[in-house]
C-alpha cells in the first residue's frame, strides 16, 4: 500500500460524471477538479460507465497528469439503466479499485458497495427516501434503498453535507457518530455579486423580467412547496398591490401529479397570471445574474440536506427567505429570514419585510456574503483529503 506522505491512490465512482444538471454530478465534478489541482502528488482514478463515453472538453479542462479515466461496461447493460447501474456500483467499481490497488475509494452519492474490498468513503447528501413516504418509490426502489443503507454501514467513513443530515444518518441508519464527517458543499466561484447594470439588464431582457422581482429557482417535486409559495405571494400581492412580481425558474413538470404538483392551477385559481412569471429552464451562465437581480430569493422547502440554491443566492448578495426545515438555517445563516414550515402568513410577511425595507435588505446582503464566504471548494477539498487519510489509516491498523 501507498504511504500517504508520498501520495495516495484514490478512486472515484464516476457514474454521475458529466451530468451537470444533477446535484451528484455537480458535486463529483467540482470535487475531483479541485482535488486534482490541489493534490499533485496524489493519483486520482475515475471509473466511468460505458454509457457515458469519454468526458467532453468542458469536463476535461483540468490538469491531467494525476488523473486517470477508465470506461467500463457491465454484463447487465442490455437489461436497462437500473440493473446496469446496480452492477456498476456493486461489482464493477469495487473490482476496479482492487485491480488498481487503490488506497481509498470514494462513492460521491449514496450507493457504496456492500463488499467494498478497499477502504471506502461514501457521501450521503440526504436520506429523503427514508424520511418521506412519497419519495420511497416502488418495491424495486425500496429494495435499492435498503441495499444502499446496509452498504453505507460497511463504509470506512461517511461524509454528509450538513449537521442536520449527520443527525439523520445517526438516527435512521444507526451509524456510530464518530464515523460520520460533515463536509459542507460550496457554490461555484461564479456566484458572486454583480455590479455591472448592463449584465443584469441583459438577463432581464432575455427572460422578459421586471426591474424588481421575487425569485425562486429549483425543482417542482412536492417537498419544494412551489404551490405554497404561490399562495403566500397571493397574500402578499393582496396586502400590497404594488409588490414586485414573482419569478419562478426551473423545468416545469410535463403533467401535474402528487409527486410533481404544477403551480399552474394555483396561479390560475388565484388570478396571478400577470404577476407570476414561469420562465422555465434557465442557462447555467445566467443564474448568477438572475439571483443578483432579485430583491429576495425564496426557498420554502419542507426539507433539504444542503440547499445549494440558497447558498448561491446569498453568495450573489441576495437575501433569502427559507423554512426552518432540515439544513436550511445552517446554510442561510444571517443572510435571510427563517419561517416555520407551513406558515403561510409568516412567508408572506417575511417577503414583504425584505421588499419594503431597503436597510434590512442591505444588512441581510452583507451578512449573507460574510456567511457564504465560509463555504469554498478549497475548504471542501482540504477536508476530504483528511477524510481519505483517516479511512486509509484505520484500514492499516
């Protein structure tokens, strides 16, 4: 085995590599990119699935001397993505790690192998499938959740994104507290205040936005509470007819159901078609200006293991209104206002307070920027290297 002082061989399950529209994909790519640059003496191996192909040019823009990529298929590729994914996670990746004599393996999402073979670190972003019945899925999904829950208990170390998620893992997976490390995520460096009026105006023109607006960006699954946000905004608009419009960004569900309730019905029912603007999917490059151009960002989720959009918003200098659920109070810090889950009046009043009070907006803006500055990918990478070293040292004893 390698002496850590001389550099380690660290393998990554790269199943989500290149999938920049997913949280696990963004996490994997940002972490590997930072580690490769920060740790030239370590050797990083990235295991990819055949279906992904070789990384594109955008993903390859990093030093390559200490990064090796391997593409592999599975015997179950013909059976579809689910079975192929399972084989890759449970057989192909651990076999790849043993064959390459890696010192530590990292699975950057909740799917570590049941029989890892080498010291393995797994990142569990949240336990939503175990916490909310609506997210448990069919029998196959529940069986998969049981498998990855069991395999996580066998990992050398567990990494999670927040103290809230750490407590959930201790409680629901029955893992010893000392085995779990909190390593916060970070917003990309492009999320920062934008002072150039022409940049903000260009994005407003592109999406046909007013000069002032309330902003939501995120998913539309049930726990995100977008319909609840629309109802709270209706109350705000009734109390204050001159209130800025509500702008909602994100890919809308194709059809409304229990899991993906479309906000359309509430917008129509409340007569808000002229006040609530659904702008759909937005370009990644436009997100910083969309955040920065808003008076307030609102994220009324029932639960988040981290809540990256909130960190992105306050990193751009925009105050946030969030619920007190999950990790959101940890992430927003003093950069916004927390309200109780389900408190319609509280949400409407918090938005109005920030919108009407320029002094409060500026105070929250400055406090949010100071809080957001604590979350950096450099810090995340430094902590992860420490986790790898601990997992390796424990294995050698």
